[in-house]
């Protein structure tokens, strides 16, 4: 064994060993309990960052710990490899997205291997490989057959320069994230997945995921947004038509004084009178350039325009002017809002701006609101007024009564609404999974026959940056014969949203080489659900919701027998440096390569795991990195120094141990118990490492180390340190375990088990309080009675000084911990 710890030598040795021996390759073994551990797979951007180091180190500790506990662990890795950045790079570098992507994958794979992560690399997949996306096309067509994939016209975020649809997160301050052009709302035919068919189940199962953080479940519930209310018809004035609204506040119906429509509402221009058309058209055009998320912000300046038309309040018969308003979205409810300015803040601000009427219909207890003096809307429960037969009722009770009344009168119905909208998956890009349909003038939308799958992305593509999908400009790809009638037809040139690929990759990991379909059902039944999923909170809604939806669809298609993909979820915190999240733009990035080259991967892992609990943000500290490196050196030195005394030691004979050896052994077994508890589902890595550090200190302080009678307990202590640290610093642990004399690796050794009898204290330290304040401590035998503890306390000189001249009223004993003496 080398006297000095040289990280590069140790890590290269063991990484080569793990790779050549396929140490982490796993197959289904129904005789063992499975454990599926997964970190969210990365986008191959070219370099891993410290966030990756932390995320994957967390997962690797769990994987290694579970293997040592005897579980059959599936721990795979792959690449979320389609996406817009590759296309951008192709435009900038005049290269091909496939070349850029696979070069990045190769580099990042090497980086991950240098970290010593225990992946089964035989299961590696990349979503841009035809072996993966071919099966996704088949799933799409099965969803199409069931009506779960469909095409409709919808308003989208559109970049006129790039000629592509943008997701909300790709719109930055109203501009395109790629070219900064102003984004507009454009009506476009798009493919959708009918996720709303699963809205109720998706919501219901948020109450059946106890292993998920509550804040993530709340975010998902809010995104799904189930609400109970009424749909109410407002007849048009002087017209046979009507406007239907959805509201959860039917108790305020008598106070509705105007109507607000989304600028995209199909009736918006139809209701606009000729003299108002120019102003309305200008307003609609302006709103189309406003980000939808911005339109829902509380601080948005409320703006609108009068259409010139009116509708009738069905319960008051009052004429209500119809406005278009920038804060009303077509995607929520019906895209029309009955405006009650006295009882809705947005409506209040809008009414004040445009001098529209206000009518109070709910009064607070013991107070009469005056519309002319109100400074904000009253939105709490109160007493109904100016509401006909419902006057005097509490407003929360009136909701149900008014709903029943509207139903009887035939002008409204009770209904349930969801905020969730169907998932638009069309993207006008090249680097994505082609949507496998063909358009024929005679036959309409024609699915690509199964025999013609997959639709493979052509490689001979020119990237000019001029906008629009390059696929549409490739005649050999776009122009085809109709599979049904043989006439000239055109292939769909949109590709699928990259969220589609990340919505089922965890299932393909169960059978990545399977050629009989997307999923080998028996193998997926063995591995699924994922026992522990790890990733950032930024994916709390879309990715996780889509993955849940896709799992339920694949269940209903007969591929899997699980309802949910992830049993437990850990959302790790960010890596912070100089008070901000690490990013190139802030100039505070720490390069993992430089860190590993200087200190070794084990130091990088140990620091990222010790500096903060996994769910909290980690504050970067150069001193903390140095401290982790020094600790590893200290453990190395401990083994070097004790090896001559322990290499031939036999098992511990507890009955023959001297007091100091028995005390050390007690600490060893307490530490095993502590670390096991901290790792077993709790992920308290920092406190587990701290406990091992204390044990290392105790072993250093133990004397005499060279006494033959102490060799066995010393060996037990040193071996325990190595095994307990092995999930955190696997290279060092393997090297030290081998140096101690073991032929098989640490995982073959298994996780250490504590001896409960060895953890029992022979003496107890009892805290003594006087009137609740600490006044002394006494040491007593572990089996001391309450009476013996009191005798020791009253005999203590320091405690006596606090009792002198006082009357003892009572003494309260908490067994094994403290005695509180109450004096007068």
C-alpha cells in the first residue's frame, strides 16, 4: 500500500476494474428484492457542472448503499439528446446536430465515469437514436388510434424570425430565447396529447404519493387546477347568440356589470361593431405580442377595449358592455369572464380604469360597502345584498342555492373545470422525433403504416438559420405517396416536443435492447415503479406531470401494470457560489474537471454530500473542499499506521476487552447504527459523514494501538470506517479494503451490521436542572434507579450550592436523561 494518497492512481485503477468486470451490470433476479434508483438524465450540452456532480453523487450513494444491503439495484444513465440547442449549434458552427450531440455525449460520458458513478452502462440510451425514437412513434400512433393524439388549431408563442413555436419557458421578456425577436401569439394547427382525459386521475394520485415532497404535489395540484362552479349563459343584446362563462363565484352573479373576453376569443371580432373594428384589431395585435405568463401576473397593468356590443345579465336583465381584456386567457374556462368589480380585484382595477359600473352584492359582517368609496374589491365571505331572493344569506351558502336556481331556470349548470389544458407537442424544428403522419388531399390525415416505421430523420440537411423547419425543405422527406390511395401526399414536418422523450425513458431503461416493442412488459413489471427518483425542483410540474400521464397511457395500452412512475422523489437543492446559483453569466462556475484533477473525484463527491442536506442549497466553499480532502488523507493515514497491527487480527472477543477497548467498540457499533439510520430512506448524508468523522477521531485517540489484545477491536473499527465511507468515497474505500487484505470488493462484503448489545452504555450522563436551568451533570451506572440518580444529584457540590436555603418541592426524572429539581 502506498504511504501517500494519490487520487489519480487510485481512481484510474478502480474505474478500470469496474468497467472491465462490469461490476454494476444488473439483470432481473426474482429471488432478490429490486431497487430502481434513477437521477433525471442530462441534456448533452458538452460539460457536466457542479449541479450534475451533486445530483449524481446523491444517487450513487443510495445505489451503492442498497447494493451492500443486498438489493438488486438498477441504476442506469442516458441522454435527453433531442432539442433546440443542438440545432442552434449546428447553425452557428455549420455542423450537424447529430455530430454535435454525439461528441458531447462521448465527452460527458467520460466525465461521469471519472466520478466513479456506479451505472449499468450497458443500458445507456440516447433519445436521438433511432432505436429509441422509433418506438415512440409507434406509441404516438397507438395514442392517435385511441383519440389521445389529435390535431387542432391553437394559439401558440410564435417567433416570426425562427418560424417556430416556442414553449413558455423559451419566451424571455417577450422575446425569443434564440434570436430576441418579439414573440407573437399565432393561430396554428398543432398536434396535442389529450392529457385532460387523465386530469382527475392525475389529481387523485397526488394524494397517493407519500414519498413525494409536499410542495411538488401542491404545485401539481395547482397546475391541474380543479375547481367547482357554474357555466352560465349571457344572451347577446339584439342578437340570438350568447356568451357562455365559467365561474366559481356564482354568488356574485347579481353584481356582474360587464363582460371580459380573451382577445383570442372566437367571438371577439364577430361582436365588434364597425366603428370599433380598427381599435379592437390594434388591441388584439398588441396582446398577441404579450407573453401568456406575463398576462396572468398580478402586477400586469389591466388594459382592454370596448367591442361596441352588449350582453344581458340573466338574473338582473341589465345590459353589460362587452370588453376585450388583456388578463383574460382563452385557455382558462371558456375564455369569457363575467366581471364583478366589487368582488374581484382584477375586475375592480379594470372598472376603475374604464369608468365602468360597480354593484355591491356581498357585505362584510356589520358593514355597508359603498361602491363610490371602495379602494379594493371585497373578496371574503359575507352577507348577500342586492341579490333578489338570496338577500340575507351567507355568500358561501348562496353559491349552492344560486347554482340550483340557474339550473332550474335553464341558464346555467353546475360543472367542474380544470386549469390543465391538453399538451401541445408540435415543434417546427429538425432535431426532434418526426411525427409519423402523412397528409393526403383525398384521404386526409393518414398514419404512417407500421411496416414503414420508423420515420427516420434525414441526415442531409442544411442549417441556414433562416427559420422554419429544415424538414419542410427536403423534398425527399416531405413529398411521399399516400399509403392508402397512392396519390402524391406530404409528410408531417413537425417534430415532437422533447418532453415526450423524457416522459417514458425510465421504462425503456428496463429493456433498452428489446426489439419486440417499446417495452418488454415482464421486465418492466419486475423493475417498475422507480423506487427513488432524483432531480431538480424546476421539473416539478411539466416533466413530472407528463411522465405521470405517459405512464398511465402506457398502462392503458397494456405495456405496464403500474399507475405511477416514481414511488419516491427527492428534489435536490442548487449549488450556490458568492450568493448566486452557479452560471457562466455570473462568472462563478467551478469546473468539475479542474476539481477532480486537483483533489480527486472522491473529494468532489464527499464535499457535495457533506456540505448540506440533499434537499437544501449547497453553498460552495473552497475551505470545505480542502477539509474533505484532508479528511480522506486522514483516513488513508489511519489505515497505513494501523495496518501492521491489524492485518492478522482475528474476531473480537467482547468478554476479554479492557474498558477503553470496550468503549471504542461501543462507539463503532453506535456509528454503524447511526449511519445506517441516516442512509436508510432519510438521506441525511451530512450527519452520517459527521458520525464517521467522530469515529475516526476516536480511533486516532485510542491507545495503545500496538497492543496485541487491542488488534481485533482496532481492526473492527478501521474496517467499519472503510465500509461506512464506501458509498461516499468508493475509490478510496476499495483501495483501503484491498490493503487491509480482502480479496473481494466492499460491495461483496455487504453493509456492516451493528451488535445491539455492544451499543449499550455502561454509564449514563444525567443532566441536573434546578427550576429548569442547567446546574450540573452526574455520571451513574446505566442501570441506576431513580433513587440512585437523586442521591448522586443531591450529593453534587455544584448542585448543592443552588439548593442551599431553598425548599425542595419536587424532583422530576426523565429516565436516562435528566433530573429537574423544583425549589421554592
